[in-house]
C-alpha cells in the first residue's frame, strides 16, 4: 500500500480526497453526508473512540495486528500471522490475491467448529 511505501500521507485530507476521486469513491453519501462533514463530525468521533480502545489493548501505531491477545506491529509480521491463521483452519477466500493477510474480509474459516479466532 501507498502508506507503507511512504508515498502517501494518510493524515492529509487533500491526499485522501484525491485518492477517493481516483478510485471512483463518491465524496457524498446518503447516510453520512459529505466526506468533509463525516471527517469533522461523526467520523472524527469514531476515529478517536477506536484509537482509545486500540491503545488500551496495546496498539500504539500502524500497521498493528491483534491476534489472540497478542499485538504484532509492522508488516514484517504478515508471514507469521498468515501461518497462524492457516494453522487455525482459515484460508484465503480469494486465492488469486497473494500475500494479503491484512484484509480480514478475505479470510474465511475452512471449517467452522473448533476455530479459535
């Protein structure tokens, strides 16, 4: 991702807007209103709440991964996390996507019973 390669400042509002436009993501939403309103209102509050909860669990930066109560900081842990997920009976939902463990919706149980995640 652009952030990890230091090609994008994800805290820069203008850069986020440019990225959204380039990806075809609408800047106006029926429920949330405009992106500007969301980021200064409800979205800002949600972000602060998430940051407080994450900090209480030991997350101090990004990218961080919580797994079974352990915090893994940095993308260098992705291989280890992938092995742990696979050992728990999870498999990548889209085998075309390679080396992606940081997107939770891509993972699904290969069996339901006995999964501890």
